């Protein structure tokens, strides 16, 4: 019987990372294999099973966190996998990539260390695959309705899986040669090894989802023709339009967008390329930006043996602890170091912080051949992004990577023109609260409609858009039980 007072005497413990000196020599995930199972039961016991589970409310997917915490504490892994699958199609992704707003909302986080919800979720997900609970779930019948999904990132995959399991005939169109979107070509293997993505793709195929890769809808396949050939269309093409940095010297060679840098590095790690054509090897690298994409650039440059790495963040250094501006249970803006920062700080000579905070880029310097040689910075005025006079400095650079985030879909996309899809005022695709666009039968899910966001939101939106499409096609407000929870990955006799 789990100890109901475990939270009082069991300290928080997280899975172990491999030593920096070991992990920077390969592209494998940074955490030690099998480091979760010895501790996860005790960590799950720390869950108080609150009467009002704020963790559940903070999760965009509505994960049934207290329920599967208690099941893990009781070592009922099959039932825990069942409850997790009821709300999350891809917990092995969120367990690795989500920033865990659920933990910020844990009641224990009011004045202490929250339950390691993300690690417990990951342990359940990995155990489910190891023990065979993730068998394909093809539908018992087909509705005869055809649905096309444009984009194979987490939103598109979630929508496709839900709709396929509901009995619709689903085809996913992806312009890259392999499905997965940014999960495959944006996020490095040291955060998500791609065999985990491949087995999900295989599961979707076994359930009946069809993938057509290397097809750019709007170019290789007219979008209006695709809409005419199917009963509904889900646009889950993400928000690939990156933000620019229009300052003097931007034209110098050697200044590249993060998404020009990360995909070829991932392809090289996967063996699709012999080597990346844009390598940081031997280079003085400056990464401009403060988010996850910037951190991925840092970790990738380390593994490519960059000579020097520095990161510039226009925002002030966040406080170490929750401030009054972010009261519980809000997910707070606090100082966090990713595994990439841990590596860069440890390898820096002399050792120290590689990040420069509250710095705004005012321009670039270059040589006679038109190559960048330095990034010109100034201190940002408090509360603004304006440079303070007399504070300008320069960072030597051979390669500058812009990781400034994404503004939305590509505004000049022929797909949008052919479908007549309008943009909302903030640059995303227009849609209503039911994920329906102004075009009949066309729905929008994920970053394409929400804007740049988290993987957990993408999965949640893909599931919600699938429910809206199912309602549009059948008039039913509920997906079949096999899709929502009851028998997912669990045989009737269990």
C-alpha cells in the first residue's frame, strides 16, 4: 500500500544524466538508460492525490495525473499506461520535451519541490512500449469518409491517429521525405532519439493511416483539388515562418537561421547526409535567442566541435525562484539551464556562464570578403529592447545562428491561396473555437492556428481538431470509446 505521507519524507529525485564528457561525444539522449525505474515508484508516492488537482488543470491535455501516479506507486503499470493513453497519444514525446507546467501547478510546489510528474509520465510511456501495451488499435469499422491532414508534426499525427481510430480513411501529406515535422528535423537526437518517432509512425501505419511524403500541398498537389477529393481537410502545417533580425550587417555570409542549421545536422546524425553542409566545427558560434531552439543550437554546435559558443538573450536574467509576478499555480519564468547549457558551461575555458542576458543586437561586422566577424551588442534598457547609450560591445563570430522564434504560417504559401484561407490579425490561420476555418470543411490545428507553442499544446489541438472533424462528418459529439479511453491498448479480459 503506498505511503500517503510520502511527500513529507521522500525528497524529489530525477533521472540521472550521463556525464558531460561522455554525452557530448555522441548524439544519443543525454539521460542514463534505465535510471528512472529504480526511483519512479517512490516519486509517484509523493503525489498527494489532491481533492483539486491543479496539475491536471495546468496540463493542456488534461492528463489524469493523480490517477496514474497512484497506479505507478502501486506498480500497476498496465493500468497506468491505460490512463495515460486516455488523454495523450504520444507521452514518450511529452515526457522528454514538455516543460511540465503541471509540475509548476503541483500543490507541493507552493513551498517545496513538486512531484516529478514529467519523469513518471516518461516511465509509464517507456514501460508501455517495453511491455507491449502500445499495440496498434485499428478501427472495428470504416465510416467511408476521407480526411486529409497536411503536416506530420505532433498536431498532425495526433489528429490523424484519432481520426483513423474513429474509422475514417486518413492520409497525411508531408513535404519532407520522412514524416515527423520538427520532431524529426528540428529537435536533435540528444533530446529525442528518432527511433521513438519511427515506432509511432509504424503504429499509425499499422492502424491504417497513410503517409504521402515528399508532397508539398499547394505545389506538388493543388490544395483545392485535395479539398475536393476528401470530406474534410486538417491543416497542421506548423508555424515555419521564422522571425528576422533586420539590423545593419545582416547580409554578411555566416549569419543563418536556426532552422537552416538544425535540419541538416539532424539529417547527418540520422545518416541521411554524410555530413552537415553547415557545420560549426572549429567556428566561433554566437546563438541569438533565448528559447529551446537556441539551446538546441548550442547542444548541436558542441557536438560539431565548435571552437567557442556564446548565447545572447535580449531578456533579463530571470530570478532563480518564483516571483510575485508569477504566483502559484502559474508556470513561472525562472532561471533554467538546459542540458545543452550545462554542457557548454562545463566545457567553457575558463568555466562559466555562456549566456549573456539583457543584451540587444545592434548590428554585425564583417570582413572584406563579406563574411561575418563579430556581433555588435548593447545592454537593453530595463523593461525595453532599446540599446543603452555607451554600452556597446562586440562578440567575435564566424557563425551566427538566429533563434528568434516563429511568427506563423508562410504567408505566401500557394496552399493558403488555393484554399482561400485568410490569416488572423496576428498572422496565424483564421479559425473559430471549434478549429473550423472560414472555408467549409477545412480545419486548423496546432501552431498553424495557435502560433508558436509547446508540443503538449500541439497534441491537445490535434486531438481537439479531430473531435471537431468527427462531429462535422458524423454529427456525433463523441469519438468512439476505443479512441477516447476505455479499451485503448488493453484487452477486454483485462
